[in-house]
C-alpha cells in the first residue's frame, strides 16, 4: 500500500467525538472534493475521492451530523497510467442536496449562491479541534504527499483561490507556514519543509504515518545530493570509516586555514563533525544548539570547505602562510557591554572590553535539584492557537539539557501585557500544551506563580519533570518600580527552586522580578539561549569582521536613536529603510507626502547625516519608494505606485522601498562580512508592500552563503523572515529579543545580563 493511502486511511479512522469537528471535516470534504449541480432546481452534491475510507467516513458523518442519507458507489476507469478507481458520495434525494448546502453554510442564503471559500462559521471557528478537522477533510479530499525518497512536499488542490486562502489561514492557526502556487489553473496549498510536513500530518491526526514518512524521508535524503560535498556524503560515511576520516580531515584542514575567521555557524557545524565523527549528519543535527537539520549541517560544512579553499587560493597567490587555528575558549561567555573602544584598521572604533557571565556548568551537579528557568514564551496567539512557536523551540536546548542532567525544571515566563491582573486570554495554557508536544511529555501548568498550586506541583515533581508556572505578569510586583516590593515577590518565587537559569533573552533588558531579582536569591547562570544570543551579538560589537553593515527599519527613528548614535562610531555602512526613513528624507529637504514623519527628530537626524559623513560611514538611503493613497487598512484601496524618493506626491504615503532601492540594499548587504538587521523595510504583512523586506532578507541569506556573519535582530524582522518563507538556517543567527538586541547594540548595560556576572 502506498504511503499516501496509509495516511488517508489513518485520517479516515479518526473518530473525533466533537460535533463541531465532524461538521468542519465534512464541510471541508464537500468543499474540496465535491461538485454541485442542479437537476430540475434540485442541488445534487457529488464528492469524489481516491480513498474508499474517506468516502465511507463522509457518508457516515452526513448521516450522523446532518441527518442526510447518501449513496456510495465506485467508478473504475482506464487511463494512460492504468486503471483508476474513484469513490463517489452523492446526496440528492428529496431535496437533501439543497438542505445539506444550507446546513453546512456552503450556500450563501443572502445571494443564493455557492460560497466560494469556506463558510464563515468554519473560518471564524477558534476551536483547535475543528481547525485540525478542516485540514483533515481537505487533505482527505484532494491531498497529495510525496514519496519519502523524493523532494518532500505536501499539497492540497483547491477548487478556488478563496478556499486556498482559507486553508492557509487555518495552517497558520496550527503554527505551520504554507504557501500557494498555481498548477494548470488550479490553486494549490503547498508545504515543502520536511519538519513542517511531519508537524502538519501530526496535527491532522496521522501520527503513525507522519513518523513513518519522516523516517523514510530522512533515510532517502541521507543518500541524496543535498548531503554530498566531495567525499562528504553521510551515507558513504556510515558505510565507510575511511570516508568519515577523510571528511573530518577536510574539516580539520579548513579550520587550520581559516583560523579565527570562521563564521560562527560554520565553526559550530564543523566542530560537531570533528567532535562526533561516528555520528550521521542527522545525529549531529540533534546535538547542535539549537537542533538543526542534516541538510543545514551539510550545507554549512560545504560552505566552510568552499570558504577555506577560497582563502587558501588567495594566500597562495599572495605568498602568505596560513594561520594556526586556536580552539575557542568556552569556559565562560564573554559579551561586549562596555564603552571602551580602540581604533581598528578601517578607522572605525571597535569595542574591546568584555564581561563574563556564569553558564550552566558553573551550577555544578544538578541531579535532583529544582531549577527555575526564566524563558521568553511571549508568542503570538490567534485565540488559543500559537501562530509562531519559535520562542518555545528556542528554549528547548536549555530545558532538555537540564532534564538530561536529572534536574526538576520549573519554567516561568510572561505572555502579553496583563498589567498585573489575571487575564484568562493571556494564560500560558497554550504554551504548556505546545511545550509538552515538543518535549514529548506532559507539562503541567500551575494555576499561579508562587502560590499553593505552584508549590504543590513542584513538590510532586520527579527528576527530569517539567512544570510551567502561570504568567508572571499576572502579579503586579513582577514589573514594580519599587525595588523592595519586587525583591519580596522574587523571594517567594526563589523558594520554589535551588538554582536559577536565565534563558529569556527577550527580557534581559528589563530589571523585573522573575529575571533580575530572583538571581540575587539563588545560584544563577545564563541558559544556552542567552549564551548563544550574547555570543552572536558580540560578534557584531566586539572587533567584528568588516565591512560591518547595519540595516535599520521599522516605524520610528525615535525607537532607534541609541542604536544609530552608537553605531555611527562602529559600522562601516548604515542602511536605512522602513517608516523611519521618511524622517531622513525630510531632513534632506525632500517632500514625503503623508508618510510617517517625526518632525521633532529632524535636527537629530540631520546631525546623524553629518556625523556619518565625518566618520566615513556610508549612509545608504532609498532612491525610490512604493507609495499608496494611505495606510492599507479599512476602506483604503491598495494601488501601489513606485516614485523617486525625492519626489513623493503630497497626497501619497510611502509604505516600502522601490525596486531600484531593493537592488541597492541587497548589494550593500552582500558586500559585507558582518550584517545586523533590525526592522522591516515596509508594511510586509501586505504582499504589495513586502518586496523591500524580502530583498533585505534575501541579501542576508546570500551574504551568509558567501561566508558573512548575519544577525536578524528579533521582533518584526524575525517575524518577517518566517512569514515570508525564508529558511531559518539561511541566517547565522535570528535573535529572540527585539528590544534586548537593540539595547545590546546600543552598548547599554542589560540588567538581566549584569546580574549573571
């Protein structure tokens, strides 16, 4: 039996007791698999499936949920590809077709027309079980899944573009990003990422076949060209110890050639191979921090070898002697956060002093110990559905490491801004559920942060267990400006643990109870995520490889004043876009129409322009912009127009950089050795104004592939690269903290880091 048949059989066997889920699945199966035509003013609903199990499920559901009898029959036909069997479910007798369309909402009662997309009662349903059921129904009707040994894809053929958009929205509510494409005038919803495919199949309920597909896919990929680079083929390495030794020798040679100039992501991948030369690439991916795919490891090692070969050729031409590689010092994390600078060869000052933070190893033996972990789980929600679980995934390495050491892991975090009050919509319940799914265990959620329920759940823990405390910002003391009040609150939390680990980089720029004051009451250390963030950002602030390009966007200049002032003395190039650029254009005397403008910052921006010129810092501004009649919301029409940056019409608003500027920005980024990006170039959430942000993201991906160290500075930038479909391993580092990364780049002392010294 083909795997696609196994998947559909497994999905059709699911018996979700929820009536709303059954209705959602049946409606989706009719919409995606059905045709509707009139016979003597009576609607005939015919749904055709390639799976007998799917057809049988729909027939039974129509009877149970809608009280409609349906015929089920098969059609055999000969085609160029052999005999094909289809299974048809038909509803038509005694006006049943018309009644069924009204019951499902597929008939718009106002217009008496068939709904082009999915009915409003389905689209607006926030019931996660119903959302999964919609996808299950669509896949049963028109889903396709690649053979495991081929390029991985999952797709659903959609009858209309409206159904495709609805399905994309449903996928986002499940935390999965999908795309659409047209094939022979048919709109298809497509997913190509192997991990996301497995996740979506699991969400639909095909748990067994999802694992089987993923396992076969991994085996197939390890033999594919994605993992081949010279003799660096994972399949060969498993079969031949000699091939493994030769491949490791190549990595070792690359390390010697490049010395200390190895980009961090390439060093990490190469070091994994050197330290674990018996492991397959897949096994290495699980050892990485955070875990990455074997394709990513293979690609990074390929770039490492290519970069080494390029440097070796250049040195041979110049008659230079290769540097001797020195292993990085890993005893502690060292991060820039001071104001001491020295002039480098480029005439730009570079930060030289560092601070040292305690790390997990400084906490000693943690077996049986209660370890409080401050994480950043401030994830976006659609109702109770997490639409981007990136921050939860980022915390997994630290939590997993502590569990493996036998610790009892007590996680605390915030969600949203409840302002010291209990807001049920901001409960961490969805986070506890998702964290449990990712860890493969049950993660209980305490009803409070330090009260009776938290104490009871912690007391019941065994070694390796994980408990999540309720939203710390439900307590007004968490963010109190009264240090004594905050310290007393933190002491209550500290009583739950024996040690404290700070792993929420997104909050280290705040002095709050759960990330700052708790550290004064317990042995404290940085988690793996904070350690990784500090190491990565330090590469841009402490003797960065040059040219150093900083790309700034977002809405307001005032949000980034400190960053600009600090980097005017460090960066070789500043690239400015987003809403903030119109204040720069106005400062040069240009008309900016109704674009976002901070007139009170004009004098400051003029001084920035002069300082950049005096310091020899290249200031790159857009030469053309995309304008619209207004912000794309409500009744405002979307009619994008490209105009010169110095000739914006008085009645138009700039919402993105133009095509010429996109190339200008892309080329400036690619011609760099270190790149830091914070802030989108336009209103990327609207496709018509997303091209500028996409061009910048692509520039970072291309720069990374050429050996540059690239940082996406969290916040909207991180959201943009994910929403626009860029692979996370295309960048050297994606920060989890927007505000924290900005303040780090400003050179400020971050309370959540200084307390770990």
